[in-house]
C-alpha cells in the first residue's frame, strides 16, 4: 500500500471518527508523512506541520497496524514505533486505525 492510498483510507476513517482535538503526524521517514488535524474535523493530508504527537514508524509496519496484523502496543514495546510529544494523543489513535 502506498502513501496516497493510506492517506485516502485514513481520511475516510478519520472523517467518521470522533474529533481528536489534537494534531498527529505519522512520520514514515523518506516515504513521507500523514498529518491529521483533529482541530479541523480530523482533516488528513500529507503536509508537514507541527503536531501535538508524532508517531515515527516505517510504512510497512504502519500498514500492518492498519490491517490489524500488528498490535500498536506491541510495536511500541518492540521499538518498531516511537511516539514523540503527547502520549495521551497516541492512545486515542485507535479510532483512526481500528
């Protein structure tokens, strides 16, 4: 799954999820990023911006989490996922990934 497809799928899910009231950036390194603006109806884009919480993960591990093949907590504990900033925001992300 490429970043454009992920962005589209995230946008569909985020539009139906409760407002995060925070901003989140999924940083995939050289492969790009997905930015979720929880202050603006969970708007999803590939624009870079300051975020309350940044999740650093490879795109392949993110896809596995999105599909339900990788538990986010196990990814975090195993070092496959790093959370920078407000950890409480990361805990709300299940509504966008689940």
